[in-house]
């Protein structure tokens, strides 16, 4: 996310965390499911 928006990883992570805080638990769960299904996150992965 940081590289596609031109921001660093820290800023991108902070922005993502802020967005997730505004979601309801149901929406947050759906965001996680979508991240796994799209391959953005892998089980047991340590990040990029």
C-alpha cells in the first residue's frame, strides 16, 4: 500500500490502522477475509 500511494510503510500502516478502527467488527472481519482471499495476507506470513 505504501509504495502504490507514495507513502512509507509506517505511514501506510498507520493509515490502515486508523481506517480499521472506524469499521464495525463485522466490516473489519470482512476486510480481513478479503485480504486473505486476495493473497494480500498469507497465513503465518511475517509481512513484506
